[in-house]
């Protein structure tokens, strides 16, 4: 894909990560790739240099995830560990939290999961019912979370809970670091029909006692801190989807060049060539919106980044699904074989349409906040 508008250092980062991903390739060992990417500084490219990171931002981190995915070696936990958790801690954490977590998140030796979705709240962060009660020496958390990725391999989970405002009695969002082996912090594996190394879990928090320093940031600025993590999540989900779409498209284009029917490669026929060209165009357009969102976020424009990140996630998900479907159709029956590795992407590509927020909720956001139309909910 063209990178002419990118600065030289971004082009070089793309090439280096692409080479790393292709060395590991499809069927890769996730742990081995994660460790090598961390050692090379790719996982923490967005984190502060004083804590072992690269001093970059979402622009650089999204390149890493996109190129790994385009090489057939996506790293889903990049969306969560360095992008959401690393960003929130680097922006709002205490010095102690930064020193304890950021170096490990940067070099990949430590990972952190993120728990926000609840069975009855879905995408509505205002209806979260996981509560945090202040005690003499800290906090007690009670509640449930679902569809939390990688809890079994994460050292801790950044949990979104709600505390009671003593002045109004209203609940307000807050973020807590919950180590994996904390008493009362239980997990149940959710069986998914999804080909992914990272497992999904339901979490239960039953009188989970935490020290006072488990709270991340200011208790009175919870939503600001929460959305500071959700914008990177959307940007990185877009990168994940674009990488997947590029991988599928590359396999299909290679096949269309080699597969011959009536003495000509099937790619010479417009019925094959045009859908592939259209998929490429739509992936490129989605990438441009992702780059805009990353640039706005890295510049500190959280409001502008929120709008662009939602649009980027929407566009990338739609482009990814179309690219995967087009690739499978290009290969015909071969598109459903293990040899070509495209059938598993049919399910995986749909994830970007659903998580971390559905395309319908993004359309609600754009219609109400961008276009100024009356809310439908």
C-alpha cells in the first residue's frame, strides 16, 4: 500500500515491522512474536521514553499493529495493553503506577487487560454497575464484566467501576488496576467460535479488596480518563481491521495473478479485478481516516479525535469485511480451505464491526454529535 504521504521514520517503521511479521508469518507463535516485538521496542512505541517507551503516539503504534496484521501475524493485545492501559496510565497514573507498569508494558514483559463491558450495560458506559466502595485503607469492588480479552495472560486488568459521589449520590466512572491473583477476582472462559489466540472471559468481582493506590488518576475525572483510553481503542481496532483486510487482499491478488482459466489469469477479468480494486481503495480510505484520528489524538485534541476515531473504526471494519469476502470469492472453493487461511477471517473480520462498539452506535454518535440530529435513544 502507498505510504508516500508518511514521514520517513513511519515508512521505515512499517518496513521493519512488516519484515518481523513475515518472519513469523501465519500460524505464528504469539508469545514469541510478542516477546520479540517488545524487545525491539515496537510494543511500547507510544509510551514515554523515560519509562522505556519510544516516545511516539497512536500514529506509530497503529502502524505496528497494521503491519503485523498485514503480514498474517496480528497481535490483538496491542489494542488493550499498550494502547488503552498504557495510554491511561501514562496520562493519568501516579508516579508509582508509571514506574510499576510502563516499563513492562513497553518491553512486553508485562501485559494488562481492560474490563469495561457488562452483561446488562453493553456499549452504554453510563449504565455500568460494577461499584467501588471506599474503605479506610482502599477500595472494595463488586460487579461483573464480559468479553474481556486475554485475562489469563495478563498480569492485571484495568477495571472500569463506579464510585458514589458523596455530594450528589450519583455514580461516577473510575479506573482501577486489579492484579490477576487478587482474592475475589474470578474469571470464566467464554467459548467463542473465533480463531484467535487471545481468549475471552467473563469476570466476577466479589468483594475485591484493593489498596488506595489501585485507583488510576483523579476520582472526579473518571469519564475524561475513560474516553482517553477508548479513543486509542478505536484507532487500534481500525489498524487491526486494516491489517487483516490487507492480508486477505494480498492473498487474493496473488491467487488471481497465478490461477488461469481459458489461458488467461483470472485477474484479467473485470468480474475478479474490479472487486479487488474496490476493496483496495476502501482500505486505503479507511487508513487515511485512521491516520487523521491518530494525528488528532497525539496532538491532544480529544474531542476531534473522538469523532475521527469512531469514523475510522467504522470505515476500517466495513472495508475489512468487504476485503475478506472478496478474497474468499476470488479463490472460490480454495477460499474455504486451511491451506489458504482465509476462511477463518470470515468470522474474525466481523469482530471489528461489533467490538469495541457496534457500527450502529457509531452511526448514532455521528448522527447526533457530528450532524446535530436529535438523539434516537
